[in-house]
C-alpha cells in the first residue's frame, strides 16, 4: 500500500508520519510537496501536523487553496483513506471536507502532553483495530484544537456515528462534547487533533497510535483482495 | 481606488476565550462596568478601478477566505479614494 505524506511549507510532523508508515509498518510512503499536480499513484493520503503557511489568518486557511488540496478532494471523492492530524485536521475543516471549525484552546495555551482517548466508533477503516470504548494514550500538541460546530451539525455527527475519538477524563482544549476526532459521512476522511504518528514505538513513550495505521492497511488489503 | 476595511469577529454564539481573558485582566486593573470584550481581526484592502463590483468582490473574499463563517462574522466599509 502506498501512502502520500503531504508537505506544506511549515509542516513539521511529516517525518513522523513517514516513519510510522514506512519504518513501523513496512508500507510504501512518499513525501508529496504542496504544489503536486496529482495523487493518482497513491492509495491513501496523510495530512501531517505543523503550522502550514505559518498559520497565517487561521490555521489551515491558506493551505486549503494550495494546489495539492484539489487532488486531496479528488482522492476523498474516490473513496481513498484521507487522514488529517492536528494541522491536517484544521486543513480538512477549512477545506470543507469535514464539518465544523477550530477555536483557540479555552486555556489560551499551547498544550503538549499525553492524553487519554476513548474509541467511540470502531467501525471505521481507521479505528477497526481498536475495541469500542477502549481507552488509548496518545500525545496532543496544539494551540487551536477547541472543536466547534453548530447544534444541527452536532446532531448529524451523532446520528451518523461520525465522532470517532473523544478525550477521556480531562478535556485539554475545551472542545465541544470532548470531541478529539471526527470522520466524514462516507467514512474515508478522518480528522483528529491527537498525534497517532507520535505514538508508534514503546521506546518513545507508547505505541497506541500504531493500530490506527494498521487498520488502514488491513482494510485496504481486504478491499483489494476482493477486487483482485 | 478603493480602501476597504474588513472587521472579523467571532460569532455571538461562539465563546471568545481571548476576550474573556482580556475582560478579566481589565477588571483586575480596576476598570468597572465592562460587560464583554470580543477580540477580532482588522484588515485593510486596497483595490484598484479594475474591480467592477467592489461590494460583491469583497463579500466573496470574506466568505471564501478572510472569515470562517462557521465561527466568525464579518462586516466591511468601502471608501472610494480619489487620486489627487
């Protein structure tokens, strides 16, 4: 399986994403610059964290108009897995691939620490390797992760089971309903604030994030075995 | 030429953590009677005569990029500047 790791000016978790897929899972991965014309060669798209375009105007606001985002939209429409982490999540929101928006953390502080996440929905291609209700530990590192959407959108998220991860116990940023990660209706675009790519090795503090990448690969293999 | 002043603020229904912190700081400094502080962004655009419908153009810019209408409101003022 071949992953595209999108690199914007200001991305800083691209190497961790690459490492998770390439070194931990042994799958193919390539860095793809923000001006790329096509993502046709890739089976999945990873939007890493960081501060794309310096977070000018709003986090993710400028990145949504970069060349490669048109291709990310096409990949999403084609049903390919698209994962946005942290700034990648913010970009998916700004691009309208996921509903809602991010506000500053309610503490106004940049928060960098391990948090507990609860698996609310394990029937997605990203979370199938976890148990429903399972609590995992993954780091967050953000200043704007305070997820917001209007009541109508929230009702829809709940009805369609689109809330995949919530903060367990303490909510680090004040997000609505403790939301940490949501998926689109079709189930192939996931955005989350915590960093699974920073939790893929017990030597470096934990490997609870690895299962997310494994789930994507497993689902893809099964789908393609059927097609073959 | 046109000078356009764009004001972007968080929508009324959205809590403004920065505004709340500043309100508290003002109270700490002894300022009384402050009901609310809302923090926003201010932008100045200069457009030339080639822009035919300034109103429509600025509105579109606000909707597409300058404001995120999920959480932000915008308003703007257009001033025509005549070259001396």
